[in-house]
C-alpha cells in the first residue's frame, strides 16, 4: 500500500476510495463464505453485489456479539482452516467466548495498525518497548508485540504481573514506551513510589500506550505526573482485530482510526440510525481487508463520536473521541440512565479523591442502590471523621445534581481497592445476593 506516512497523510477522498473498495469485497466475502451472513443478508433483503456507495452499506443488517457467540467456535470463518495462522478469543466471562481468527495477511495488517501507535508516540528503532499486557488468548499482549516489532522498536515481553520485576526492568533496561492497561500502569507507579522509587526520576519513559479499559482525563493527568511521560489511548477489540483499530497521537485529541483497514459508523443505539460526525452514539465497525474473521456492521456497544475537522498532527485519518462508556455498562438507577464516566466526571472536581473507585450495585426493598466506593488521596486526613463525612456529603450532593439521582458515597483509604494486572474491575454487581 505504499509508504506508511503517505498512507497516514493521503487526501481523505483517496482514503474513501480504499474504504469503498474494501467494503465491496468484504460484504461479498462474507456472503459467499459465511452461512450466517448469507442468511442474514437474504432476510434483510441486502444484495452484497449491488453496493455502489457508503449509503448502500446502511442497508446491511448489524451483527452483534451474540451472533458471534452463537457461531462458536468456527462458524464465522471465511477461509479454510488451513489458512488460519493464529486464533484469539475474548474472555467469555459474561458468556461464550467470541473467536478471532487470523491469516498471515491479517497478522501483518494487525502489526501495521499497532505499529502506527508506536510511531504516534514518537517511537521507532531507537526505542525500548515494555509490554505488560497479558500474552495468550487475550489480544493485548501479542497485538502490542507485533506492532512493536513492526515499528522497529526493541520489545521486552514481560507480560502482566510480577510488578517489582516490571519496575526493575523499567529502571535498568531503558524502557521508553510502556504498553499495558492504564490501571496497571498506575499500579506500577504507586508500587514504585511505595518502594521509595521516584518513577519520574528513575524511569526513562517518554510514552505509554494504554488501552483495554476506559480512563478519565483526571486519571491520565495523574499517570503523566507520576511517570513523567505522555499517555496515549489505544482502541481495539477481538471481534474486529485487537488493539490498534484506533490510537491517539501526541496531540491527545482523539484516536486516529486505521481507516484503510476499518470503516466506522456512529449510530443511535436505540434506533440504529446513522448519526452525523460530532454526535455521540454507538460505534459500528466494518472490516475492510480482514480475511479470516471479517465483520460487517459490527455493533461494538462502545459509546463515542467521530470528531469533525483535522488533527493538528497533519494525519488525515478520521478520529474517534475517547470512549464515553458502553451501552451494556449503562446503569439504570430509579429509571435514570447513568454511565460510569458521568460519575468519574464528578469525582474529577474533588482534589481530595484519587482516580481509584468501584461502583457497587445492591438491592434494598426491591430497589437498586448504587454506592460509589472511592479512595482519598494520600495527603487527606482519613482519620478525621468529620472531614470524611463532610466530603462524602459534598460528593453525594454533586452526584445528585449531575445525575438527578442519588448515589451513596463511601470514601476509603488509599490503596484499599484491589489492583489488577489486567482490566480494573469498576462495577461490582451484588444485586440478588441480599434478596
């Protein structure tokens, strides 16, 4: 496809030509090779051979995670098993896992996509990239690994866990780019500080590529202060490829979609209607050149928007905003829709509260009760009962004003909420336990 920088800065009408050609090939590939799509397209009256423009794609039906689960394990393969070189799976913690299969071409495309993130971070052959995502069926570790190699960087595949060893490597081996979940990066920073190490002085980091979970601007600022580097968000999911579908650049003004590999739409999650750029809604992705596991109009359940205008970095691929939440993470409290990100936004206004929190859902008298458990900062006088009570009341009042619904607040000591080497567990659902 030519020089990488040419691809990233080409006129957008040329990108759209690539996308339309990819869409035409993908819908036919799916129709001819995957029974689910033949049945789904026929039932919807969608003719994959008649696609002429982007509006024609809107006639195609959506595909959901449940559709992929129902096809487990190999019902969504578009190539013979002999062409599959690698398989990854979602965690399957909330149901049957979804399977992502990769041909050699797919692996090369994945490497290309994540390597762009390394370059967005200013990385290349002179950099050392430490990867603390878990390796294995989860796409994070190997996706970052392939991308790091493709960028020319030296890769240290530490995987997740053994935090003190991670810290030793960060100090001694010249790591300049850190790839892991944002919550694990914070855990590394806090652990180092508790060991008497100043990461800003003793680490060599210039950037972190952190994904697999949403994080607030306040969380980002705290990470950047502790580790003295730039935090870049990365987006991806097993169902469409893995990390690298979109990555922030150093402008930190939205995530550049790899538009030569993916076509993105934003829809109203209630009606399915496509929304214009700038409006928040559910992200829908169609793969353009994936061979083994192509998807057409996959509903990600992630809430974002396509940012209008160009990025100051000069790259022309459109950007999505950082995730606002997920439709399946939305809490319905006394009939009011609430996203965890809205609670985070309120927390950010209180300097006495850190970025670590959990939202606990319980039931009392057959009504849902939401309790926000949040850590105070280390310099807050936790032993002062009056100060704690006052701060809890202030936060509860702010949440009531912002959300129009009551949320209980329980402040806890620093480092008392469990940390994880992977995704942070932000929502704990105990409804039904006390009925």
